[in-house]
C-alpha cells in the first residue's frame, strides 16, 4: 500500500490537478485507488464527478469511523473517492494532540482495501497539513514554473520544518504549468539532470486541464494529451519512489 499526498502550502499551484491525475493514472494502471479530498473547497471531489459529502463526516471519521463508510465509486474503473464536506474546515480544531496519529490510523484502516491512497490537501501550514504529511509515504509537490520556483521550494522546507513532524516526509517535487514559449520557463526545465528530490518530468500548460471541470469526460485530460502524458510519466516516477519509502512495500 502506498499513501501519496499532493501538497504545497501555497494556493493555486496545481495540487488538486496533481492529486486527481495521480489517482486516475494509478487506477488506470491497475491499482485499487482511493482519492481522499481533504480540502473543504471540494475541487477534487468535483473533478471526479462526485458530490460533496454531508456535513460532519470528517468529524465522524476522527471519532473512530471508517473512510469506507463515505467512499463513492467514480466512472473510472478502480477509482473511489472520499468526498470533501464542509466539516473539513473544522478539522484543525478536532485534531487534538494525537491528531497526527489519529489521521494516520484512519488512512491505515482504509489501506487494507486499496493499493494506493491519494490525499488532496488544502493550501495551508496547519495541523491538517502536518497530519497529512505524517500519514504519507511520499509527498508530491507541484511547483509552478517561473522565477520563484526554487525559492518557493526552499520556503516549503522551512514551513514543513516548522510543523515539527516526527518523521520528515519524503518529498518529490516537479515543475508544472510549464510554457516553453517563455524563455524563463525554458531556462528552468532545460536541465541535464533534475535537482535532488525532483522528478525529471515536467507538466506543460494545457488548456484541456483547465477545461476538466466542465468536460463530460474529465479523466481524458489527465490520461492523454500533453499534460496527460506527462502525468502518466510522473505517476511512474511517483509509484517507484513511493514503493521505495513505503513500510508495507
Ligand atoms: N498543466 C496545467 N495546464 C493548465 N492549467 C492547469 C494545469 N494544472 C493546473 N491548472 C489549472 O490551474 C488552476 C489551479 O490548479 P489546482 O486547482 O490544481 O491548484 P491547487 O493548488 O489545488 O489550488 P488550491 O490551492 O486552490 O487548492 C486550475 O484552474 C487548474 O485547472
Ligand atoms: Mg486544491
């Protein structure tokens, strides 16, 4: 079993797109996959065609309930979603001193039924983020291409260190929304070997990804086309890296 989180403390960098793309690719390559939407905005839930859950499910979970109680199937074979609900905005308050262990236990209980669990995290430096990073075997970090990409990554390390997570999570970063017409972007991605901790895969800007929210076949955008092909390659990298770090193998 592999638990993979898509995380960055900044908003709008492609976390949800990445969580959905990795989950869809995992399912498409034969893995029983669960996408857990931990952002009360519910974008991942919407992108896989599900409705937001009823208010309070997140709290029930932390009170000892099972993720399996709220799981819904999607139209992608082998892909289920645990949808977001508005109680998630109170999750920080409910995660007490043992919140990190608690959330990890919730994930581990669901893990018997799935090969891959993908967590979509809200953009924050919070107890929820710390708990998600603690539960994950691998944290995938999308960095938007541009002059601030490297400093954004350095900031992220500082934020993660400030959360004081017992085991520092393993990170795999990659550049996304790359537009090769821009010299600044070309300078960033034309590397001989990627920096340490980076995937060599870069995801291009692709309008099909933006249209996913209104596409009757939204999974196409992350399985084919320019961004879809890149996400397929990223999934292969992520699966390899997660296998190397997963306790369960
Ligand atoms: N490769 C891409 N090409 C074009 N647009 C993209 C690409 N990846 C993401 N986007 C768009 O960028 C916007 C932000 O993406 P996304 O919602 O995945 O980011 P996020 O980090 O989850 O945001 P938030 O912090 O609000 O949760 C969305 O409109 C999405 O469609
Ligand atoms: Mg998001």
